């Protein structure tokens, strides 16, 4: 089988070892063989990026825009092919995979436009005959460390703004899903972007990620992943005065009030909790339901969950694909046991499912009779496991929703303008959804949270410039 290599300074570079990329829907299906780099690959990639930075950072904005637009156009033209690749390596259903690829293409096209919208300010000085110009400049070489759950969208929303604003990049994708990152790198390599501006180094996080974070030649790190790893990265970056952006965990609440439309509330809850196999940082795993609607909601959820089809991510009719890996499956099953041991009632699901091919299939689980203090309501599970917390009224629902160390996304289902308006203001989250799933965001607006979910400037949209640029103030005597 052909080995897919790292991209360093415009060349495909082999590593000391390689690793198979296994389809979680079919463990006999090897998606591809991918290089495992080492610290020397990071060293070479950073050196290439630093050498390319002076020319790229001052290059013409039209050429930069054209290159990003070309990348976006090819991604969109190949969305079905790349969506299938994504489904095979990560386990997201093929329609969801195609949707994610489409989003990645749109992200590159958006930032192609951002190349041409780099506005600044011209102000008078408080002193006579002096002018003041405020401009933004790229920060330098940026290390990008991306997770496995969105193997092309998250690399896209980090790479595109980094390049648009004139930075050079070293991308380290998650070791579980190198296929989409390699495909993106191959597209970028033919876009007209000069050698060394974009580099791909695949391999384990403890080797590649650590070397990237600690390298003195890297000016900034953008990371999406676990709280534990993110915290260590923040500490290292602080010691080295390196700019850092972190997107980490979530324990997102979905509030269901008595006046909610029942069918709408059930559907958005199923979407929030279980689609993409619950493997989204914006997924809801806490359903906070008020007294009067609680019995009808539970009955309707159980009936709706019975219709969820778990199966091969590429098969027609599949609603939910497999969990991404054996380790993730074991983690999900352990939380099912923890919930039962804590006294919650497992209403439905929570067991492995056998299909025609061997894979990491798990029937979505729903707990009832849970309390806010239980571990299943405090810790991020990152799988198709959700629990219901019964509350008396809106005020208690809001308090429980905010009773979490995380603050990424929060949702409310209600027909009350009063409660919706209050929730939007008082939910302690970076993103709030009214009568919509907690998961599912646009590419042209800011993404990020509060508390333990995020640290540093927001990602996506025009707000991305806050991380990928630095501000310069220049004075001129007339």
C-alpha cells in the first residue's frame, strides 16, 4: 500500500515509520497508510516556514486570495469523494461528511475574501501635525494542532485564516484521522502557495505536538482537543511568551421548558445529543427538562430513539455511524456503567451493536432520574450518551445549565420570548441556540466558549484576525 508522506517545504517527506488508518465501520478496511513523523520533521517544517515567512507575509493580497479561492473551489468540486473519505476514517455518516467538506470549502472561500478586507484605522494624534496609523500584521509561524472529530473542517478553519493574514503554518492533525488532512495538504500543494508556507507533519501528539509547542521558532499555537492537553499547552506557551488559542471541552445543556413544541424539542435533542455519534464539542449531553413536559418528553424521546439506525457510516439509511476508536468506545461504555452505579436509570441504549462488519458500534444511551452532581452530568463523555435532569421551572433550569465547569454551547426549547431573551443573556456559554440543536454553527461567525471550554481569541469569521494578527501603531510627523 502506498504510504502518504508529510509535506515539508513543498516536498513529500517519508518518516521513520508509518501507521494504517482504519475504518471504524469496518476494521478490515484500511483507508490508507500514513507517515509517522518525528521531532526532526517538526524542525525541518518550522525552518521552512520561517524561511518562507518574509516573502509570504508581504506578498500581494490578490495572489493570496486567488490561492485560497482555488483551494476552496477544489474542495467543493470534490465534496462527495472527500466526504466518503471522511466517513471511512472518522465514522461520521457520509451525508454529514459531505456537509463537513462543503463547510471546509466555504471557509477557504470566505478567507479568500478576508485577504482583501484587511482594514486599519487612521486617527489624528492629540499632538499637532502628527498622524497615527493602526494596522494589522501576521504574527509569524503558527503551529496548528487539530482533533479527530472534524478532520477537515477544523483544519480548514485554522489553516485558512492563518494563510489569509500572511502567516506560515505547520499543521499537525490528529493521529486517528490523517487522511483528510493529507488530502487538504495535497490540494494546498497545488494551489500556487509557495513552498514552506504550509507544512503538514503527521504523527503522535506526544512527539509532534510537543515538539511543535516547545519549538522556539513557532510564534503561536492554535489547539483544539482535551482540557488536560490544552492546559499543558497553555502553560508551556506562557513560559515561552507564545501566543495561544485553545478550544477544549464542553458539557452543553439543552433546556426544555413546559411551553416547548414537543416534536421540535425531541428532534433538536436527538440531533444535539446523538448525531455525529455525539462526538462533537458542541453536542448536548445534559437535557434539562421542566416538570409538566417531562413525562411526555421522555416517552417521545424513547420512541424517537428507537428509530435511530446505527450502522456503517457509508451505508444508505444510517443515522449514526460507529464510535471513532476502541479507546473511545471503552470510555463511552465506562460512563454507562458509572451512570448506573451513581443511581441514574438507563432508559434505553448503551450497549454494543453487531453489524455485518466488525466496527465500534454503540446504541445511543439515554439516562433518566439523574442529578446535576453525577459524574455523567459533570464530565465530558464525548459519545452518544446523554442524561435527563428534571427541574421545577425556568429559574432552576438556568441554574442547572450554568452549573458546569464548561461554557461552549447552550440551548433552550421554548415558545416564550421572555425566557428565550433572558436565556440568551444569562446562559454562561459562548454560543446560545433557541429552538435549535446545540451543535451546528456557521462558518462566518465567531466560534468559542467560556470557562473551561475556550481560552484566547475566538475562531472563525472576521474574529479570527484577533489571533492570527498583531496590531501595530505608527506615528508620522507631517
